[in-house]
C-alpha cells in the first residue's frame, strides 16, 4: 500500500511542477502580448455573444477562439478580424460544417487560431443509386 501512495504523491508533485511551468509560460505570453490581446478583445466585442470558447495555447503560442452559428456569425468573425488587420491562412470551403484557420497580422508575432462550427447544416438529396441487396426470410419446418 505504501508503494501505491508514494507513487501517487510522486505523480501529484510532477503534475504540480508541470502546472506551475504552464502558469509561468502563460504569464510570460500575456505580458509579451498584453496590448495586442486587449486590442483583439475590444475589436471582437460585436461577435462575443457567438463565442463558444476562448483561451491561450502556450505550446503553439496563439490565442484560440471558437464560434458556432450560421453564415452571419462566420462573416462577423471574419469582418472583425480583418478590421483588426489579421489575415487567415485559408478561406472557408463551401458547404462544409466547420472551418479552422490561423490568423496573422504583419508586425506582430501573435497568432489567432479560430474554429467555427455551423449550426444550420441540413440533409440534402444529391442523387439516387440502385443497390443489389440479399433478401432473407425466416422459415421453420
């Protein structure tokens, strides 16, 4: 039993050390980009009601923003980020249920990663196909 307890204590100490390191890295990131983060928050205020989640990814050194909604939400998110001077690394594809992109702005090292999920998807018939299929019945006797 002491082995199990000692192992758990050792794991907890390791996890605590990792969390302290992450906290330090997050503080350094925020200090480095404090003014730009505040500028982004102010510029994104009009699309805040559609925001699902936000955070900082210290490993990829970017801000993560998640949205869901219809085309108006996606357009609003695009408009807000472009107004702030950010450009996406790719455009949304037509008729897809999600869109992800990294956004960059010349003159800053801060990146924004966006995830968008559509909430207005619908099933659409695009054709018909004939399929040969075995037919079975139960017979007793």
